[in-house]
């Protein structure tokens, strides 16, 4: 399916609606990057997903800036040993949701 080639970078993924999105995207087959300000929360959600057999990692990131995303993208390409993948960025900050459109990322 489409989601099987997708990496979902979910900020605020350690709790609430971000956690729900991380689980839903993992269930749909995406590789999930759970990102939260609190490392323990991101780790807990990644652990929940791993118990379901989902491929995921967790990160503590204070803010999502272009430079951070560039570094994370290079790292994800290496981690998932991919030449390209579909990155869907979902940002949950300060109670507001901004959904960035999907974009193809390649080396």
C-alpha cells in the first residue's frame, strides 16, 4: 500500500492526538518517527508500536526547523537504507495542528 513506503514524522507524538496519529500511521504500515519534547513520552509510544511489530524510532526535538528536518532526513535515509521515501510531516505544537503536504525525499 501507499503507507508502506511512507515515513511519518509525528511531532507531539508522545501523547494525545499526536500519539493517536503515530499509532494510526503505524497500523497503516508507515515507518513512524515519534518526536516529543519529553523523551520518555516518545520512547513509551515507540515501545507500544514495537510491541505491535511496527517499525519505529523516537527522538527528542524541541522545535521543528528546516535545518533540523534536513539533518533528520539524511539520517532517516541512512537508517531505513532507502534511496527515497515518502515523508508525511504532521506537526502538533501549542495545541494547533499544521498538516504539511507529502513530499518525495531522495538522496
